[in-house]
């Protein structure tokens, strides 16, 4: 019997006891050459704008890094509309590298990312353009932690000339961007079976990590109008449709390059997708198209990765990198 007014002393729930014992934190540290990030989840270039577009949905400073849309040494208007088209399990884009140019970006957009680790994606039409972009960023504020050299945009010159389809050009651009002395990534293309060899070339030419991979070359035709659906012609396919392609690309780059850091990107929409990339050989991941449907996706993927590790007895991310590689040492 309980007296009126007596306080009920509840037994602490098992959950709180476990919480009280402080469950050990999972070590999700990501090592990408000279760059170490507290966790492996970044935004993918082109899917989170040039600034803090996702900032009202998630705390951007909790991510490994925010990768901004590719910038050039000059302002660029991009392709004519329409620029996006939904597809089965994904979308096709033909943005065409629209951007304000690095000078204006440094003045107007980078300040809103203060406190976040920022990866700046750069592009150019020539090797000299890349060098100019890297030079303009050489003295960027300290929160610019890395450069991602985008060698694989499918929407420049109709997708006919991707630097990332040529090992020699990949080497040249990576060498030319060495004026930026912080870590550099090379963003590559899975539209070529030469990808593993080109990744080797990027690493030899100074890339701290390779980002595998950009969108896949695609096209949509409006059959009523009898013309191409996107203003720029073809486009880049992204989203769940390309996830298995990206997993295989990462797997093959890892198999050919056992010690080259890899950032896996392509159709990652859940923690399980990200874990799959890690097991293929990625050291970190980027979340892109999933943010269009769920702007919290990068933070959610990070939470889900942590939870997956917890529920599978994985204490450090390093334990499962390349787990699916047959000759993992
Ligand atoms: O801007 C674009 O059209 C674009 C770029 Br830079 C890229 O790297 N990948 C992509 O699918 N679109």
C-alpha cells in the first residue's frame, strides 16, 4: 500500500544503467593521408551548395567536413535549364559548374562556414585554370582543411573531355595544384575501366586521397518533345541507382591500391550504405543526392553508422575498412 503523497521510487531503467556506465564511444576517426577527421561523413560536392545551405537542418560542424560545390578561379554561369531531372532511383543533373568564383566565395560564403571543416572543390578548363584556383586558396582560413580537385565533371564540354579519363592529365593537374600545401583529394570518374590505374596516378602525383566517384554519364529524352530533357544535353546520374557501381569502383580502386586513402561516394542514403562502402575499401564517405529528399541525411547517416558499429561490436571504424576485400591483411 502506498500513502497518499508518497513519492514512488522507481528502479533505474536498464537503459539508464547502461547509459550510466557510459557506453564507450565508437572511434570513427577517418585518416585521409595528412588529414585526420573526427568522423568519416562529409557532404558530397554540389549537393550542399557553396555555403551553409544545409545549416538550418543539421549542425554542419558535427560532420567530418562540408565539401562545397566546385569553384573556379573565375565566375561561371553554368548550363541552360532545365538542369535537373528525376530518374528511377536517382536523378540526372546538368548544372554545368555554376559558381561565383573563388574570390567572391572567400569573401561572401566561406565566413558562414566558420567553425566547420571545409573541403573546397575546384575545377578548371585547363591545367593552368586548376593551378590558378589552387593558388587563390593557398592562404585560405585554417578551417579550409583540404582541396578536392574535381577532375570528373560530366557537364563540361558535353562530358567529352574528362581529365579523370586520362592518367597523364590527372598527374599534371595534381602536380599543378601542389601550390596548395594542405591535403588534396582527386575526384575521379567511374565512367572508365581505367579508374584503378588513374587512382594510382593521382596518388603518385600527390593526392592524399581519391574521391570515388563522380556521377555517371547519362541522358534523358523527352519523347513528346522529341528532344533531350536537360538544357545542357546529357548529364550526371546520381542517387541509389549508382550505389552498386560506386561500391564496385571503390572495391577495385582499393584492390589495386592497398594503401591509398579513398573517399567513397555514390548513392549513400543510410548508415548501412556507408558501412558497405567502408567494407569495400573506403576510409571515409560523402553523402550527396540523399540530401535532396532529406536535408538531414549526412547527420543521419553518421548516427546510423555509429549505431551499426555499436550493435555489431565494432569499436573502431578502422576494424572494418576493406573488410570485404579477400586479401585484407
Ligand atoms: O556542375 C555540374 O554540372 C556537376 C559537377 Br561540377 C560534377 O562534378 N558532377 C556533376 O554531376 N555535375
